[in-house]
C-alpha cells in the first residue's frame, strides 16, 4: 500500500548538505509530523519533529509579531542569512547569550559550541562592555546568560558579572558544567557577591554512566558538590539535562526527583532533547531524536502521578513548537501543585501578543530562577489552611519543569526561527537567534559560529 502523507502546512528550511534555503512542508504520516524538504542539488530530506498528531493540532499558538524596533541588519538574502536581528524577525530578546570564552575544562562528545576545539582568544573586557551596551541600546535590559565554552575558566568572571549589574542588567546567569564550583567551595560566594543570579548547570542524569556517555567521564559527585556549594551561598540552580535516546531517556523522572531533594536551591529542570549541531558522535536518524511531546510523555509517565499532563503548556515567548513548561509549588509533603495549565487552542482563538510573551518570560525567569535571598518574603496574616501554605511557599518553593527542542540542519523550520527569543551576541556585536548561530551542516561547517 502506498503511503500518502497529509500536508499540514508549508514553511522554509535549509538543506543539511549545503545550508541553502529550500521550501519545506510539515507532513503527517500516521501519528508523526515530519519536516520534509527538497534541495535541487542534494535531494529529499525528511525528519520527525513531533510525535503525536492530536497534541500537535492543539499546541500551536498564533501570535502578533514583535518586530525589532532597532534592527541591526537589513533583509538581503533571506532567513537565516540576514541575522543581526533583521527587520523580519518576529520576537524580542528574552535572554541574550554572551559567549565569553571558547575554552573549556571538558571535552564532551556532545557540545553545541564544539568548545575547546582550537579556541580563539577570549574577548577582552572592553568588547564585553560593548556587548552589554549594544543590548541596552537595541533591546533594553534583558536577561543575560554568560556562556561559552566554560565561563568559569576565566579568572575575571566575577568582574564580568559585576559590570553587567552596574550597567543595569538585573538577571545574570552562568551556563556551566560546574567543575570549578565543585572544586572550590569559596568560588560560589565570590560569584554571588559579584551579583550572580543563577547557575544553569549541565546535569544529564543521576548515574555516572550517563555522564560517561555524554561528557566522557564520571561527573555525578562533582555535580552534587556544585549544587551544594551554590545552595550554601544562596545561588539558584537550574538543572539542564541533554536527553539522548538510549542514554538517559529512562532517567527523566529520577532527575526531577533528584532536583526536588535539593529544592528550593534547585529551582527547576530544563530538559534539552539532543540537537545535532556542533559536536556529536554520528549523523542522526529519527530513532536518535526526542521531540517535545516525547519528553512530556516521559515526564508524565515516569513521574507516576507527581506531574500531570495538563500541567505542561507551550512556552509563551518562543514559537510554541519549540518548548513546553510547567510551573509548580512544592508542598511540604512533596506534592507539586501546578499553577500552569495547558488550554488547547481552537481555530478561532485570538493571537497572542509576542511582545507581551517576551515580557512575561523575562519576568518569570528573573523572579523564579534567582537566588533565594533576593525573594521578597510574604507578610504574615490569618491562616487559610493549605491555601495559606500554598501562598507562602509560592514565594519560596516554586519549581518548574520545562524543555526546549533546539533546531539543527535537519529540523530547522524558518518560521520557528523567526519567533526565537534566545539570541546569541556574535563577536562582532550582532544578535543572532540561538539555532541559527549554532547551525552546522552535516559535515560540521557552521553558518555563523567562527565566521565573525
């Protein structure tokens, strides 16, 4: 029997071989949505991007775009070649990534930045100050993540954090593997004193076999030490697992339970299903991918009632197909009481405002990912029983579970890319959507990284 897939909609993508812009279709075959595209020179490519037709139909959220008020580049060659941001980009910056080094103290088999491979010199402080000021001029104060490479290899990391706070950035986070935080208990105190808000901690599992597969060595004890040192110095921690089928997809709920043991210092878990750009072991097949609904099903099934499916909803800032989130209050008895809810959209729903979504996302992160000492305490009053407990703990024991599917050359949907709100500051000071900045073809050639 011939299989005739249903065409759901059309978009544009790139060829994984040459990165040329190509027409693409979102097609449904069985219960799986695929991105199908044809390059005149290199043929047809088809990749699973969503497993679950029913959830796909109700997950999409139309938006009123928020185009850049001060575009950094002109539209000339088409997305994704005009990033800067160009005037066709449809979302403001929620989080800006500043890559302050390409050096690293690990050599992971999986790395979106291909860090530690012939790293260029670190940008100097004047360059970093220029990046901060560019963000203020183009977008106003946004949330900042200092990334790399491994930011903690820089001796002047506290000075970089302090500079950002002095310039008016209220939320500054460090994206780290945690090794230095583990090795030097006093280092967390230094970063906290400089104004660090949060640590985005690479944390792939609760067993050393996972770290050996994804990071090349056992690291669990170092991760625990990093968390404990952050907790002792009042720094909020976000656990960030990269999920790979057959490596740690069985470990999803155990990661959540581990995080809850260290709450409220650990503020949540942000899952990232593996994307195939930068450095990765082999060219992917569909069996090597986890889609957003795959991750949500793993969370719900493995948590055995701790997390209900209805508590997981689309992100309000980025394109809905990129992510999910669930916001909770951790109760004294270990229950997670949700305060987010998925409300499937009908075809007649009103489009959301992208600018409002970006503002809410910035506020949520800045309020809920921070060090606990920055939380405003709740005033006392008459007791309302469990409702009173919920209100009290909503200030001190919020917990989130989220996930984001970054796009690679096989899955890149330019409609989704134009909705991106996570922007990397390139060395020459342009704002480039994360997935465009890290995009590499099947042979490892980068579109942006290393070219500026």
